[in-house]
């Protein structure tokens, strides 16, 4: 018997690597079905593995065949990937575990809800510590307290804004309101033109139907390659800005992108090959508005003339001896990351309404850490369906090996007793494991 896999990703970089890893690195021979456009699976069609974009996964098939079908995502995990929900879960966890490493590994965080900029003053009353520090900054020339605000559910640096004054915060939402007004005027002009031409389509329903707040809609709403429509975002998180980050490679700020694999219900592993993603410009604490100095996501850099992939994307372990960084420093950082992830998944997996690890699923997350000048590691966020392409062409082998080891750890063992054909015309290459287990708990079992 041959196993059948459905593989489909919007990003060709990811799609081709997943496909080649299944063909070349799995112990099983796979029939791979591509060009998937929806989640339908014909009656009687046996699909063993769904390695797809979230919205293409057939969840009914996954639920009804717990021992026969495997998917590359959990259905419910907003307690981990939605910043406001995760902040709530972590606050609750730390109140019960005051000695957790999360006490020092998570920058002080506030949930922030804003329906409209006209209600900004009222919203700030709910985060009075932030409001007070911003007021105190007015009398400070130095030692000003800075903050960073992020949409609860967004990626690719969309909506991230750093500020140390109320005017600085207002500028984000005022800019959003102006952009929104321009869009409305443009839509009105288009509507007028359509009415004149008699081409208006009547009776068309909203694609979201009943507008239920499902994870699938969240995934689609915030995973678009275009800039996010920030005027539609109501949920944000505000955090204290780490104002003294570790600066390397030309006095530049960086963050660590780690890949974390969650398997079944539930074991969690940290992949040792991690990336160091650098800001394009040297760090300048006096100018918080310069995104290219403060925001380290490579997606905002690639359009710049000065962008050089090898300068912005490096391997974490290659930072040894970079301006005073020792192997002992890197080992200490890595240990902090392991401990932080252990408590993070302990916190999120304890909240069954917002995170449900099921036996026949696995998921790869992109997890971001920041390191300060004292070598303290801070957890920033976890991203489902991360942008693997930011690894770049020079380090593409990192992602290829990541997928290969994911297959060996999460996919092949699931089908060990399936009776599937393991013969092949060429031997499968088995790579030494670079995954380190950071958490394990038994949550649910097959029905």
C-alpha cells in the first residue's frame, strides 16, 4: 500500500521543499496530490496526510479518522498565536506559577482595545501604567520609557509601532484613519462609476456569512501578503520596549527566529538551527520612528536598495566571537529559550478552550526571541504558518533539513503500523536529529 499526501502552499518556496522532503527524506513512498483549491475530499478517496494551508485542511476527515489521517496543523490554537489571548493565558499562568521563567522572559504586557481613535483617551484609562509613563516622559530628557504596540493577530511587522509619547501613539491611528478615509473616497468614486455604467451586482452576500470569529477566518484575514487594514483591528497588545537590546554586526539590533515543532497531544521540540535576523540600519534610541533601525523583520527590508541578504540573515550559532559573544553566552541563551518554551506551552495547553492539541496533528511555529545587552532572552511571539522564505536562498538548506526532521519525528512514526510500503528505488537519507524536546504532556487520546 502506498500512502497519499495532499500538499499545497501559496508560497512556492515552502511548497517545493515540503514536496521534495516527502519524496526524498521519508521512509515511505508517497503519492503526492497538488493543486488543491478547497478542503473537499471525495467519498472513498483515501488521504493519509494533509500538509496544506490552514483553510484547505478537511477537519471533518481528520476528526473521523484519528488513527489513519494526519494534518500539519491543530484546529484550535489561538491561545498561542493570537497575541492578546496568549497574553491573557500567560498572565493567568504566572499568577499560579510566580517562579516561572516567564516572569522575566516576557516584557510587561497590556491588552489594549480600541474601537475608534475618538475613544483613545478612554482606552488609555484601561492601561493607566502606560498612560502615566507617557505623561512622565514629557518631563524627561533621558531615561524615557518606550513602548511597542502590535495588532493581536498580524504578521510581517504589520501595524507594529514604537512610541514614547501620546502623540507618537496617536500618529499610528491617525495615519490609519487617513488611509481609511482615502480608501472610502476611492470606493465611493468607483461605486458612482459602476452605477453610471449599470454594472452593479445586486444581492451579493458577504463572503464571511455569519461573521463567526473562527480561527480559519483569522488566519485568512491577517495572513494576506498586502498591508493589513489596520482600521479594522480592535485588539492590540502594548509591551514595554526592550530599550537596550544586544547590538552586533555594526551596532544593529536583531531577533532570533526559532522553529518549534508541536507533535500530537503533545510533545514540543525546539530546532537547534536558528536564525539571527538583523535590522537594516544601526540602532538609534533617539529616533523611534526609524523602522529600519528598530524593526528586524526582513520583509520590510527587501525593497530597500541597501538590503543584502547575508548581512540581514545569519545563523544564531555563527554569532560566536561576534563583538564579545562567547559560546557560553550562546549556550545560556539557548537554555533560556528551552525553559521559556516549556512554560509557554504548559500555560497555553492548560487552556483547552483556546489550545487543543490532538493526536493526529503536528504543527511548526516560528517563534521570535529578543536578547538584551545583559544576555537576557525575551519571548516576543509565536507564529503559525511562518514565512519560511525569510530564511533566504543561501540558508535554504536549514528549512529543507527542518522539514526532513519533522517528517522523521512527526510523520513517519504516525504511519509505522499502517502496513504502508517502505520500499524505494533509492535509500532514504536519515539526518541526525537537531530537535530538542522542551515540553511533554498527555492531553487527549483517540476516541
